[in-house]
C-alpha cells in the first residue's frame, strides 16, 4: 500500500481555498484540518470559560 505525501500549503493557498470552501478549516504548519462545527451550547461554554479566565488573570 502506498501513502501519498501531501506538500504543505502556503498561507495564500489556504486562504484562497477557504474563500470557496463550504466548511471552515484550521491551518497548522502547512496542513489543513476540517474544523468541527460549533453550536450555541458550545459557544456559551467557551464564552463562560473565557470570562472566568479573564477575571482570574485580572486579579
């Protein structure tokens, strides 16, 4: 079995692809990974965590 080696994408190539993509992707060291879709509950939890961390770091 052969494994295809993918060449790293440039930032420009990634951004051009995102303009046409139906889903959003993460760009990490030249590789692109599909992002999981977030829902309202996920966003509320993330917002609450951010708020708590912000408070704690401000004393």
